[in-house]
C-alpha cells in the first residue's frame, strides 16, 4: 500500500512548489493571478524574454 496521505499533503505547507513563472534572466519567480495568461515582461527586471533562455541558438 502506498501512502496516499503524503500525496494529499503535497502542495500544502512547507516545501511547496509554487506553480508560477520564473524569469530566465533574473531567476525571479512569481505567481501570477492568471496562470494561463503569461505576462509580457518580467515584473522584476522587465525583460520581455523572461520565459526564454538567454541565448537561444537557432540552427536554421
Ligand atoms: Zn526577470
């Protein structure tokens, strides 16, 4: 038998993984009001490329 109670605890209390966005530039993580609608810029560093790696090499 697996410990289902531990599963239920996940997401509540300590060591909670916040479901949100994290900026690639400044590593700033935040939780938006609406997860489906991502902000255009990072609220901290105002970078429009917060959701992308710094240098994305395009091979094409
Ligand atoms: Zn940022």
